[in-house]
């Protein structure tokens, strides 16, 4: 896409992710343009500074720029001589801070690459999930991902990784191990593995791995067949994975669903819209309003996969795309929402790749739930407000296998609501005021 090509709508390719939940669109500076000017911009930090200023000037949602004289900011930026890209990066960040918006932010090349990798839902590696075993303190395989080099080579849960390319993993963090295992597609990595009564070395060729962001299972709960689906982030593959999950569970004759969005910081906005349409046949999903006050409504399109009862689990870390999906399901009375108040982010960003491989996220719009509710800095109030105690939070965090079981009070409450059809109906038909319950008071 060249510089004069038509921009993508924020609803076509928006994203939320990273340490701060972010919603964004594809850059107007496409690959063709960036390839042509990248070399020049690498040698011209001032040009990079001005590129950032121009993007903010053209797109930022607040035309008053937080009461800042944005033209004067440009003059100040261009009056300086930058001897390095790092100096330019510092100046850019200082200028963006004047906007008072943590979501409009600059990313150096490594940060931008990390963000794009996260939202792509793909990594270059061998396809394993790892953790430090609490008992042995050793780096241990949790899972070999489907269709990955690791699974094809026979790696399995419980395998201990003693060394990576000859480097001992003793006292190595999972993050450091991941850096060693990931690498260019087609290159190889050597692992020393230990199983009970067996030590061996295995050489694996790195490949592109689709990261599972949707996990699902059929649960038997007091005579009910419940389809439990946990969505960890809205990556580019999330909608396809969600579609498979709903359809597979439907074939297994479930009578209701629990959709777990707890801890989900967001991802691609378009993914949240696609997923909302899998649950909704009719109704609005989200409305966005840009700097000119122009609004855009996105609606369901008669493509729902199931109409079975649904409960949605949320918490304070359910943000942005998670809140768009939750708001759509709640306002359309399609689901009972159980858990804690959500994060409260209702801003849309466009994400741009800059000439030197760095990136910029710019807030370009505000979004509202179907009922017109502004959840920014407020979050979504669950239909049944159920806060976990600190002890319960620690228990679930230390043993993730308990999430979505009878040891999980919010999940248990959702099952109780689904089991009581009249209660579920009354909750979805009630006014926005929530039913408040404390987890420690529940007894099932």
C-alpha cells in the first residue's frame, strides 16, 4: 500500500495489546513506502521526528492536542540537531507526553516488533509452552503445540529441558529460554531433554507457529454439558480458533457456554467484532467516534453459530477488545456477565511502522458500547459482581489448572446462574445495576 492509498477504517484492523491495552489500525505508511524511505530515515533522525509529529497532527483524536500548541511543538522539535536515533527517540517521547495520553506512544524497533508479533498470533520457534517446575526448579515443558516441530519430534508435557544449544538452563528464566529457542525460520536449535530414566538430545528446525489463544473443553457440571472457552488475547488467529471451539463443542451437544475473558488485555479489534458475530445474530456491536465527531456503527450480521445460554467471565484485567465483546453481549442481553469490574479503556489507536523499523500508536477515536455507554476509566459492571479475595487470586495464579473448575468461585457462580434458567433470564433483562456478591460468601 503506497502513501496515497486509502486508509483502513479503525474497525477493519484495530488492535489492543501489550503492557498497556491498545486499540489500533494498520499504518497508512505501508511496506512499499517504508522500504523506499527506510534508508534515508535511518540517516535522518530529524525526519523521523517530523514523521511522528505529522502522524499525530493528522490523526490524533483531540484536535486541541490537550491544550498544547502542537505547531510550536513541531518548531521546537525541528530546531534541534539529533546526533543519533536514541536522541530522537527521547525527543519524540517527551513531545508525546504533552498529550497526556498513555496510549499514544512511541516504540523503538524491538518494542514494535514485539507488539506486532503479539498481535499476529505467530512466533518463530519450535512450538512449546514452558514453566519452571516449582518442585524441581527445572525448566519444564507444559505442552507441545499442535502441528509444531516439538510435537512432531515427540516432546511432551513433563519433559525437562537441561540445556539449549549446549547452554545449561539451570537458574535460567522462561523468558531467557524463550529467547534462545526462538530464531529465524529454518534454523535449528538443540535441546538436552530428561525424562524418567531417559536423557537424550534432540535437534529441531524452527518454523512459524500459530500460538493458541483459545482453549476449550467440555465440562460435566451437575448434569449440564457446559462448553468452557478461555480466550487469552485477540490475535489475528483468535476468531478462527474461536469458531473451531464453538463448533466443536456444539457437536459435543453442550447445553450452555462459559466464555472466560479474565486477564485478557485485548488484541485486534476486528477479531472482537468477528467473535461477537459468532454469538449475536442481531444488534449493534460497537460505535466509534473520530476527531470530527463522525460516528461509525458495527452490527451483527446474522452469522451466529449458537444461540445457547452464555455466561461471560471478566475481571479488572479484561480490557479494550475484551470490553467491546463483553459490552456487545451484555447490552444485547445475549449473555450474563459475571466477575469484577473491567479495566475501562474505550479508545482506538492506529499503529504505524516508521521508517527505521520503530513504531507509533496514535489515539484516533473513542468507542461506545451498543447502548451508548462510555466505559473509559470506568469499565463494564458485571451483571453479577463477584470479586475474588486475595487468597483466592493467589491460589488461582499459583495453580492455573484450577481456573475454570469448582475451585474457581467466579466460574462456579457462572455455572450456578446457567443452571437456573429463570435467574439467568432475570439478570440479562435487568437494568444496568449489578447484583453484588462476595466470593467468600458463596457456598455450593
